[in-house]
C-alpha cells in the first residue's frame, strides 16, 4: 500500500498532563489516563530493557 492509498491519520488535540502545552496525538484520549506531549512522553516513558543475546557458537 502506498502513502496515497492510506487513509489520513486522525489526530486529537490534547493538553499535556505534565507541562500544560497543547499537542496532538494519534489516538482518542480516554480521559482516565494522563496524556503527554512528545517531550514529556519521553521523560515518562520507561527505559527500554536491554535484551542480551548470547552467541550460540
């Protein structure tokens, strides 16, 4: 599917629960959980777990 064939993504305006800045998100907030702007989301996002791969040889 090319970009031309994909439907336009609906964006929802929000007020960041942390800094109060207006932002847009690609999902409809449920009103129960906090919603963050991009910058604050990065601060609140848990760090990614490192997966340790062992070589089989």
